[in-house]
C-alpha cells in the first residue's frame, strides 16, 4: 500500500526567509510525487512533480522540491517566502506499480503561514 | 478557459433528501475523480472513472454513487445523505497518463443537518 505523511500541521515563516514543507512517502515500487497548493475557497492547484531524472524539481511560483530516495522524502522549498504563499499545501504519491498505480494518495496537508 | 466546473458551490440539505453534485470538464480528459476533504484527514478519494462507462470505488465510497455516461460529466449522487457526509467535495480530472497532474474544481461545501 502507498502512503504519504506530512509531519507538520502548520509551518510559520517570516517573509523573506526560506521555507520548507516536509513530506515523506512509502511505496513498494518507484514513486510519482506531486505537490499541490490550496488557497482559501479554491480547489487544489498543481505546483510540481517528480517522475524520474534530476532529484531537484522546479515548479510554479518559485517553488522547488528535492527527491531523496534513501530518506523517502520529497520536501517542498522556496528560497524566499512571500505573504502570498500562505496557503494549504498537499503532498501526494502514486506507486508506479501494483494495483494502486491508478490512484493518488494525498497527505493531510500543511498550513503555511508567512508572517510579514 | 480550461476548467473543471462543480455545482453548486454551497449546499445545505436535510438527512435523507437525495442530492446530486455536478462536475463537468472541458479538457477532454479521460480520468475523473471525486474527493472529500475533512479537517485533519486531508483528501480522500470517493470514486474515480478511467473513461466513459468505467467507474470504480476509491477509499471512502459508502453512501455515494457516480455515473460516467459522457466524457465531460461525472456527477456525484448522495441517495440518502447523512450528517457524516458533511464535507468539502472536490471533482478532479486529468488526461490518461498516470504521471500527469490533476485539475481540480473549486469545491462544493455540503452541510447535511
């Protein structure tokens, strides 16, 4: 079975500081990994994904994520946080093989608050 | 504009009164899915559809029905809603490739009293 964990319910960071939102996963095969962002009263929006290749993935709005196979992690990062980055962030995983390969499993979400 | 459209955005109903939440996408996507979002639980999949006339259960299908008669539409039906179905519901779609991202609607907030 595939699973994903976001160990922090909330992350607070000062504007201009670097931010990290953590994600770890568990799959039996190789993972497809995604980050989505949800702004208030909106649906989720795709930020970036890791399928294969370079472990550092760049996405929308200046976000990037680093795939670490040995630590089974896919942490979301940004060098300099903006107040407008305040939102709910979801990590998601799909196992490339097995019966679960059609479906995405989402983490519980991490609320990011960027303080002016 | 490419989008997933859900209606209604807000719905308050009573226990046992059948309701339908509609979902339509204009991107010719093969795959569509319904999720519910609850505090502390994240997103959980209710049903999904790989293509027309092909649907399957997700993680929390009890109390829900779906149909996929046309490629663009994927309605979610609650035959006899109960208070534990009070939630925020999202429809999503994507092309057929497993590594492609989902496109989400703006959500339907359902309250069952």
